[in-house]
C-alpha cells in the first residue's frame, strides 16, 4: 500500500513544506537587503517576468523561494494581481529615456553616438577564485569621461524613418484607460499589439532565448541585426487627481530593436522591452517579434506559439502539475486498452502475391 | 470629516482572496458561459497563490461563488484526503470562512479534479471541475485561433474521424478520459479528464456545472437540464469503463467507478474511487447513523 502512504492530507503537506523551509532557515530583513544589493541582475529578471517593479519585494520573493525563479515570479504575480491599479503612467518615448547604454550593430556610428555604458561584453570571464582564499575582489574605479554622454539620445529608427528606410505609420493616440491590459484581459489571437508587447515584456527569459535562438539559427525567416539596444531609466510620470503631472520615480528598462530587410523593400523592425535590465531577453524577444509576421501556424516564430509557450507562470506550473496523481485518467485509458485487446482483431491486410 | 472616516480599514486581502474587479469579470464570463452552454469563454485568469495546472481555474470560479454560509467539498481523483485537495480546501475555508466537508450530500460547492461524485447532485449544488486543457479539438488542431474558428463553424468532422480511425485500428473507441461531448446540440466540449463513467452524469442534470481552465484562461458551463451527448456513431454505442461488476475490497460496495490497486501476487484489488462514499458505506456497516444519498448509477447501470 505504498501509494496510500503518499496521501495523508493536511499533516503531510504541512510537514513537507516545513522540510523545505527548514533548509532555507530564518528569513530576515538583512537577508533580503543583501540579496537586493548583491544580485541586481537577478532582481531585474524577476521583476521583468513578474511585471512588478519593486526591488525589495523581488528580493523578498527570491529569499522566500530560496532562489527558485519560477516560484519567485509566481509569488510576485499572485501579490501583484490583487493590487488596485491607481493610475496609468504617461507613455515614454525613446528619446525621453535617461540612457545608460545604447549601442547599434547596424552602423559604425550613429547620431548621438555609441554609448557602451555598463557591460561585461568585453570582459574576460575568469573566475576570481582568490575571493575564496580570503582576498576580496575590489572592482577598479571608473575613470569618468571628460565630457559626459548626454542623458537623452535620439532613436535610430527616427533617422531611418526620415531616410525612408523604415515604414512610418501614423501614431494613434490612445487614451490611457483604453490601453489594453494583459493582466486584466485574456490574450487572444491575432493579438492586439499592446498585448503582444506586454506578453513579451513578462515572458520567461530562458524560454524566450530558446525560441529566439532557434529563429536566429535558421528556423526563422529573418536574420536579426541589432538596430538599437538600450539600457535606461524611465521616468514614471503620473497625473495627480488635481491635474498636476509629476514623476513618481524612475524604473530601469531595457529595449531592443532588431531589423532585417523585408519583402516590402523597406527595413522591418522587431521590438521588445521589459522592466529591468535584461539584454538576452529583449534581443530574443525582438527577434521573435521580427520573425512573427506571416509565420506559418505552429512554427516557433508564430506569435501564438511563442507567446503561449514563454509564459513563465503557466509553463512552469503545468510542468510541475504532472507530479499530481493521474490515476483516474490512467484507469480510464487502461480500460480502453484492455477492451481493445479482447475485441475481435481486425483482419490483416491482404498483400497481393 | 476626515479621509479615515471615508475609507474602510486596511485589510491584507479581499474577502475570498480575489479583488472585486477580478470577481466582476469572472461573474460576467460565468453568466455568458451559462447562456451559451459548452462554449469556451476566454477570461483574464488572475494569478492565485498556487501554481498553474494545480486547479487555479476551478479555484477562481469557486472563490467567486463562495460566501460565508457555503459548505465546500474538494476532491482530487475522487479523494477528499488527497494532498492537493486538502491544500485547496483549507485555502478556500481560510479566505472565506466557509465550512469544509467531505460529504457530497452536505456540500453547496464541490470543486473536483477529474471525478464527479457518485451521489446524485441536487439543484442547490454547484459542481466546479478543474480543467487542464479546455480544447476538445487540441488532438486534431493545436492552434487555438484555428480551433476557435472551427467551433464557430461547428466543424467537428476531424473529431469524428479520429473516433472512426480508432474503431478501424483497434476494434473499439480508444478515448479514455475527457470524452468529447456535444452540449445542447451545438458546442463540443471536453468534460475535463473525468472517466467515461462520469460523462452521463452531466446529461440533463439538476445541478449547474462550471468547467474552468486557469492556465489556458477559458471557462465553460453545463447549465441544469442541458443535453450532454458523447460523440458516438449510431451503430457503436457509448461505452463506460467496465467497472459495473467490480467490488470495493474495503467497503464491499459494487457498481461504482473503482481504483485498481496492483497486488504482490500479480492480481488487482479494487477500491471505490469516490473515497467518501466508501467511508460512509463502511461506517454504515458499523452501525453509525450515516446517510448515503441516491446515486446516479444503480446496480452498476445508469438509468436511461
């Protein structure tokens, strides 16, 4: 009766949870603060996938989940969804971003300049093993440039539009309250543009990389060139009930725009942005977006395919649900299987002599 | 007048966990689902404090229906003491103050994964089935937007075709659980992975059934007294699992859906899948004043 032993209801699940939490030990404000300080990239990734910009809560979720990313994202999403939407911030245009890093692979130099900003791209990936032997690793201080780069940079696509290289559809003004909100409405296909971008913004980084990489390797139609990659801070400008527009603070954002020559004879763009700094995610997402128009049904670059399958909470939840008992379903299949065995076998096909 | 007098005191969570806007959206979609039986209604499907695929769709519907006077039963594969059923049930009572029960006849709301209790449900009871995959067309059309179009056109030919192919290849219909069924003569639905044994219980039933898939963001309903007809050919009748003659080795009951327990000697023992029905039968045999309600199946047969 081994199976019955794995049941046992509330006591069993209570003790099982205790066993897990015992491993993590006491969680206090100091641990949360240390996670926030030491792991900013991880915090950014979790905030992006949770679509909730709150580094302290993200650090708390990571502490509580012991670093299990999917659990941390679920914790934050479940908290986020019960919170009221107080107001909708004003849209942010690219040239209004407080830009830390902005590069283009499409041109040697671009209006506003290539700004490397913080990056490990050209670092040698050597493990600083000395740290384990008691020699703390102290980063070499930055030598500030004589003339700081301007905080605001134009968008490269704006130059391309002026050159007639990129289609420039008229911008439609949408009232803030009318912007579709994926967290309050189901995703349906063909997806509204806002839903697509929101869905990419909160997608699973690893899942997006896997599908984006498959497109980059050749399972997509378009080869991406990074038109513009930007790490920046965006001002969250909201309207006070009395009418004054003010900044409620800044959030870190990343965005990628990739391009390729389209069938129309113009350059086509793929775009992805997310909360927090996460370059792999936005480049992968923009590549999928670039490849999506006209993609065959069921291909990994088809919008329905990649948006459904990169949803971190849904994908991870369904994966772990297979641990639940399925013996009723199994019994039902077993019955059909046994029935088929006893049913008269079909006549074997006659092979012409 | 101060702001404090105009607002309610702060609370960590809303009654029944979901906030009012989430419940309002769900109620609208639930009413729509009742209005068009068997038709899948997309809904926002909020995140809840449980992983997707673990009953989050059923949970959202149940949370919306709960009130303090509710009596709630939760089963997984027929069992009340299954770990996930216990977890969901304690969450439901914690956020709503509703009373918990294992007794089908006592419950006002029954959330279930993959079984319909053997005791007949009444008009004052609501059944909420958890659904992993709401799309009966998934085996023939994995793309959801194409499948949606096929439902609109009542284009179910390919479902009939796979049933036909199964008969040709295996001599019988091989569909196990989740048998595709035509609701109200219009929409084909998956009744969720309940065994074929349970599908006839939905046909012209007195109770209301909601089926909700949280991960896939779809809910649908079978209102009371609605036709639910499994897809069959007129010359190949619908076959439920061959359990009518099996006897539960614990309770001695015969004629209900059973769990098969493999034995060391190579044989199988059987026990009632509806675990609380078994408990009631055992307690009744011991002389306790326990009432077993009328069951759908009588002597292993569903009365026509």
